[in-house]
C-alpha cells in the first residue's frame, strides 16, 4: 500500500488529504499550503518533528491522527464511485470568488453536476438564503426574486436547507435556470434527508458543491463555515427572511466581511421571522430589497466595482480617454453598500 507521502505527491490528492484532516476555514492549514504547497504541507503533518512556528505543534497534533493511508484510499474510491469531481485552485472551473477568503479558502471542493457554472463571474450569481422555519410570505418573496433572477440569466446559489433555501432551489429549477447548492457535509450523504430528491435533482440539472469529502457529516461548525462559501461564490447575498438570531445572519456577516453587497427583505414588524432582516437594515449592513430591480442594482454595482478594481491595478483609473467613467458615476444608483 502506498504511504501517505507517496499518495500526496499529486497536488490534487494532497489537497484531498488535507480536506480530510482539517476543518473548514482552517487558516493555519491554508497559510501552510500557500507558503509551501499542499504536498509539503501533508509531509509536515505526518513528519516525526512538528513544523516550526508558534502553531506548528498544536496544528500537527490536531491533524495527524485524522490521516491514514487506508482511509485515503477509500476516499479516492468513494469519490470515483459517487461520480464526484474534485476541484482545486488552477482548475478551469475553480470558482475565483472563493479566493477572496485568503487563508480560509477551501483546500479542495467536491462537485457533482455542471461545474462549468462556476466559471461565471460572481456578479452573474446571487445567493438567496434565509430562515429554515420560513413563513408563506418569506417563501413567496424568495420564489419571486429567484424567478426574476433566472429571467435575468443569473445563477441562484443557496444552502439546500428547509425553508428559504429549498424554495430558491425549487424556483430556479422550475424556471429552467441554473442553481448551485452548497452542502455542509459530504455529497454522498445529502442533508437534510427531506431534501434528498430536491438535492439529487440539483446535482443533475445544476451543481452540488462541498468542501467536505465523502462520508463527512454536517456539524454546527461546518454549517457556520458554509456561510462564507455562500457569500464568496456570489456577487450579492440576499436574505429573504430571518429571525433575530438566525444562523443566516452569520452568512450575512461573512458577506459584509468580504465586501459583498448584502440585501435584506423587510417584512411585517409583527413578524419574528423578519426580525433578523430588520436588524440588518437598522444596523446599516444591508440594502432594502423591495423587488428584483434592487437586486439587479446591487449586482450591477458588484460588476462595476470589480471593473474599477481591475483598472486601478492596471493604473488606468484616471485614464483621460475613458469618457464613460463620468457617466457611470452619475448613473450609479447608490443603493449598494459602502463597507
């Protein structure tokens, strides 16, 4: 049987090993991969001596027990058996938006379905998410926004959960659009169980995505860290409905941290299911969403912001030949966030 170091000689397999050993958003592992590469990072995990640095010993003791050659061989076999594709940075279909996470970027992504969807720019994707215990109002709003987004040729991203997430996926599929479901566990054990049929259809007609390997169970931490992927994958995050302490607010916080425009749908002031949206609006973290025109304005702002960033990098932000700069500035609606 191959040793761990022999298996890790291939960068893709090395990243799969690290995905098994580390938890999502492990910045120590991310920093190590960025510094020495995935193959050498695995070698440092299984080495006799801990790697240098203040976190080296703790990091090695945390990861090393989770790696063995037989387990990795099973992982490779399960990935193939379930028809999954493993994406790593540098692949054509690697979603560039997640690179904004820095050292918290996934070391690898397991995918089932149309991975070419990930090649679209972030401003062509909108994340629609919200409460699991959604009301009829919240589901209606999510459905209407999703239908409009599909008509506007945008991809719809969500988390596959009950409530708003499931409504967004169903509406996208019913409209003949593209949808991406980001899972908090392995793609061989779709969760929640009540959405098995829906998520299987997303895997056929859209895309299932996870940073967790086959066999991994969803946990509270993994659900929380999935929020950063929901934010990073899209140009805009829309919270259709959320309670005051809803887990969806963690996804909203990730969007703010990544400087992704955030929108929230207001609801009745008597509805506890909308209290989280009102909290985002009252704190000035989100723009008011009263219809899809507001979503489109945020997406257009995300595109213009990305184009300005490219121009600044190229030293063209003050190009006197760019006569459109003034008109873009005057036409800007001002509905987006200034974070």
